[in-house]
């Protein structure tokens, strides 16, 4: 993670906050489509397939950050996207 610094009149630098290089996303199967919820941005999108969801997610994040300073969201420039996929519970056959 990158750290920004603020200089005081004394000339000493104080760390402000660390900038995240990764946007975390949670993906799960909704009733009829896959759903992605960003943990770091106010972004939620969906898609019929995982490929469509990935495309919609990239577009939604780009639109959210368009014209914005990523550091306002605690993000470094050009962050990566890391998605975790929630699997449905295993169903065991009764014997």
C-alpha cells in the first residue's frame, strides 16, 4: 500500500493514510443473476454470466471513479480488482 504524507511547518512528515491498491468485490449468485458488491466503493452490479458480470463490474467501477480522485475513496491510482466468489453450501446425500 502507498502512504501519503502531510508536511508540518516543522518540516516533519506525518503519514495521512495508506492508499489501497486493490478494490475488493464480493460475488454471489442471486435469484436469477450473478451479483457483485464492491466493499471499497458504492458499486453494485449484476450479470447473467460471470463474463457479463466482470464486464459490467469494470464498467461500473470506471463510471464511479470517472472524474474523481481515487484517493478520495482511499485508493491508489489504477487499483486492481480482487473478487471473492461465494459458493452455495454443499448438499450431502442422506444414506
